[in-house]
C-alpha cells in the first residue's frame, strides 16, 4: 500500500492511503516514521504507525491533565491503566515526563499539603492518609507535613470550634463536645489536640430553660422520688452532664 496524501487539519494530520483508509495522527508520528507523499508501506510499518498514534494520543491527554493540575505518578498510572495502556508504554511515558520535570512526587506532595493547609480545614492525619493513597514516598510525606506546625494546628482548631460554637443553638456542652470530637477526628486532628482545645469549652445557650421545659412536663405526671429519678434520667439522656443535672435539681426540685 502507499500514502496517497497527507493533510494537516488543525494540529492533527490525516494520512490517506491508496486503500482509502484514513489515519488521524500527529506530527510526532509523521516525523518519527519519516512519512512522505507516495511512500510505500508494508503491514508492519502500518501497524507501527497505528501504535505510535495511540501512544501519542494518550501522551497528549496526560499533558492536558498535568497542565490543568499537578499530578502524582500514581494518578497518571491509574489513568493509563484505565485506558489499557501497556506497561512498557506507561514506563516510557512516565520516564519521559519525569525527565522534563512534569512528574515529580516530591513537588506534588509539597503542593498538595500547601493547598490543603490554605484551602481546607483538613488536619495532618487526613492529609497524610490521602498522600499515602497517592502512593507518595513516606519521606516526602514526612518532610512536607512539617509545614503543618503545632501553631497552625492550634489556630485551625480554635477557628473551627469557635465557628461551631456560634452556630450551636440546642446542644448541651457534653453533646457539643462529643459531636466536635467526631467531626475533628474525621478532619484528621489528633485526639490529644482536640481534647486540649475542647477542655475549656462551656456553652451558655439557655440550657436551663430546656431543663425547666422537661421538668414542667414531668411534674404533671410524677412527684417526689419518682419525679426526681425520671427527671434525672431524661436530662441525662438529653446530654446534660451530671454536674449540670445536680445543679438544676438542687435549685428547682424541692
């Protein structure tokens, strides 16, 4: 078979064969295979043109991915595996991209941590887990997480807790702390840091009115020791602390 024509369409090339078959490819394939008008091709050469075309199509897609956002080697391999690119071609692409500095897991880790610090509420343990999911070298993870200083952790925890305190209208101190413990743990902060910052939190959101409301309902049905027990059980189930309950009962129940 023979090349009948080569047309440039945008940034692509169309190779038109005398069999009327059309192959859309790019300049890398044209140059690497020395394709010219009237050049004769055997089956092996044609197959190589198609393989090279497929290779550079995937390579160009990776370049677009990296141009939009810095990527880890793991992300690139995951994409290539999904598109059924051979291990040989994967290694070739990734080695090329590493040589020109477009894949660098150390730089990726540093950029990832800085973005998380500046743009999210996430804590160090959550970020570490996410970097491990990207299969980043443990040394890179350790080095970049040094940016997450104790002062920064303290600042973020205070900010998060104060914001939640302002929006809290119904939870008791105990319930609020329990919810915050779970919330902040899921964000990736250590239990020790969370406890330290929650230790002095005390809510003042008309909790006594809530206790009075419960008491007024119960005293219609019960009295004496039964009322005392029922009230204590109900308040405890609502999340009031033993100290809060005893203080209220001492002032209210005679």
